[in-house]
């Protein structure tokens, strides 16, 4: 069996390679366990660069995986990563064309960095390799590799949503972007909606390609174990003590406008206003580590959230009760699982999300005898698999308020019945099945 070559924008940093957090790294760890693998991408470092600058590839072997990384110049980081990937493609794919800051010169840098990735990867390839490219940063990489003569099977997986063509075409040259995707033997997306949207785009533009659905999952066994074992950790005990037996609501998201945090705070505020019986009798922890802090929209969101949390705490707080405990720094994963376990309710209310692994992690972390309640947005990619959650429209603050009241007063029998319907899918669709199904499809599409 040939090697699996994974390409993603970021490659986990050396210290995180065995134990790294974050959606992609966690999901891929399972896929990378067997056979020999190469993982290629950006090192996370920026360098000054100059005319004719050509980055060196650094290689590092850990177990069966060779990590190959290149540095980017400040200008490449800015144009490719911050502006085109995160300032244009990210908002557009999350149905927020109004937040897109398009500039033709960033598109050029995006194309150039994809061509650079192809050029640097080429000499590392071996006969028999299967190449698996990840996410929106690298849409045109497959074509760039084909242009250099690569004939290996190449697959692409999009972790974020793909919007209807009527919206996608707001991106100048979107048709060209779709055309480059003919280079792929397998194209994977998270949900049926994403596949339909992308395939409609392909047929309108006249592209011979087809997207298929490969929903991503977590490692439920490991997560459930962490949740249970972490209960004896001193920090988890401290959190538990601080709750003094009050019901506990949790939210865990990167600080990103797609996650619906502002609307969620408004929902919680409405809940406190309309259901005063819960004031002082419930605790809400929102963990929202700052992400992409140099992109203007993210800075603005941070200010709005700081303001909303301050207003809610100022209005409803008392000398001995804080309505929202709001953290903008990350919590270690080992603690997070047990935090979910302690939580009676999880608020997962993105405005749009490719999948949302937090919803699945929360379900996996519960105590089956006394599980908590998941409140989930219709617009998470996880929604079709998790309809036994309390489903909400995240734009409707009153609906979030009602769902919170319902969750906090739900009889144990109903909580168990809902969880019993959610749990099997979290075990059926996992990181392992996702990677296995994709890699199998890739091997079948074009035997290496
Ligand atoms: P993300 O947008 O990062 O991922 P998500 O699917 O929720 O969103 O995954 C985040 C991961 O990071 C989870 O494992 C979570 O536990 C962890 N995490 C989040 N906040 C954290 C915090 N405050 N502290 C510590 N850990 C935290 C993208 C897409 C998603 C898609 C994934 C995988 O946007 O829609 O589900 O890729 O494909």
C-alpha cells in the first residue's frame, strides 16, 4: 500500500504532533495511524522574504509520519491566509457575502501560494502516493499539482459549508475556482446541502466533477474516557465547587462570527429577562478563545461580545452571582471534556457551521444515567444527524430563551430518551469512519 499524503494549510506544531487539539488534527490522527504518511503544509512561521525568496522544506519524522513544512513570507501570510482565505472565502462559504473584503491582488497571492505548495510538494512525492488535500485555503492545489504532471489520485475535502451558486458567484472568478476542481478524483463535503450546492455550481459552470458527502466525527471512545477520568482533576473539582449545585450551561467555540455568539448572548439575555425564576440559580460558562485576531471583523466581534457580556453581567448580576463567565482564552482539552460532563446544557448555536464537533463531543462526554441537554442550531452541519437535540433557529433570541428554560426544567426521562437517540450516531460516524471512507473512495476512484 502506498503512502497517504495529507496537505493542509497548517501542520500541527512539533510539540502538538502527538497530542494536538483542534478539529483537523484530532480527526486525522486516526487516519495517520497506519501505513507511512507525509503531512505537508505551512509551518505557522512568517519570515521577511525578498525578491526571488524560495522557502526550504523542513522535514521532521514522528513515528510513521513525516511532517514537511515551509515558512511563508509576511506578504504571503497576509494575502493568502488572512485576506483571501479568511477575509473572502470564509465569510462567503458561511453565507456572509457582505463581510467579504475582495481585492484582486489577494486572489493572485492565493493562486501563487497554492502554486508554491505544489512546487514544494512535488519533489517529495513517490510512486503509489495518494494525496488528500484539506479545506478552502487549498481549493486550486490539485490543479496546480496536475499542471506539474502529477498523476497520483488526489482528493479534496471541504471542512466548511459550500453556499448555493447564486451566492458563491458573488466571488469574482468563482467559476474559475470551480473549474480547477476537475483535477480531483474525489471531492468530499460535510452535508447533503453542501453537496447539492457544489454540484449545482459544477453543472451551471459546466464542470465535470461531483461532490460527495463524508460527514466528519470525533473519537468518541477517547473523549468519553477523558470526560470521566478528568472528573478527579483539581481544576474540574474547582469548577464543580464554584457551581454550588446550580445547573450549568456551557458554550465552547472559537471566537468567530459564524458561531453565533452575539445572537447566543442575546438569547441568554432574553432568557434572563423572560424567565426571572432562573436568575441567580444557573451558571453559564462561555469559552471563546480569540481566533484570527488580526482580521478586522474578528476584532469588531470581540468588542461587541465584550460589550454584551458586560451589559448582561451589569444588568442581571448581583454581588454574589455573575450571569456569564466569559473566557477569551482556550481551556486545555483534557479539562474541556470534563467541563462538558459537568454541564447540564450545551449551547451550540452557530449561524452556519461545516459540521461542529463540539455538539458531538458534548454528547460523547455525558453520563448515560443522567445526561445533559444539547441545544443545537438548525444551521450546524451536525443538525441532520442530531435532530433529537433541542433544535433552534439561532437568529431568534426568544427561541433560544425558551429552549434554555425547557432544557433546565426537562424531566430526567426525556433527557435520557433524547440522549439515547443522539449517542449512537456519534459512535457510528467518527473521525475514523470519515477518514476510512474518504481514503477508500480515493483508492477506488483511481487505483494508485
Ligand atoms: P472549527 O470551526 O474549529 O472547525 P469545530 O468543529 O467545533 O469548529 O471544532 C473545534 C475543535 O476545537 C473541537 O474539537 C473543540 O473541542 C476544540 N475547541 C473549540 N473551542 C475550544 C476552546 N475554547 N478550547 C479548547 N478547545 C476548543 C472546522 C469547521 C467545522 C468542522 C471542523 C472539522 O468550521 O464546522 O466541524 O472544521 O471538519
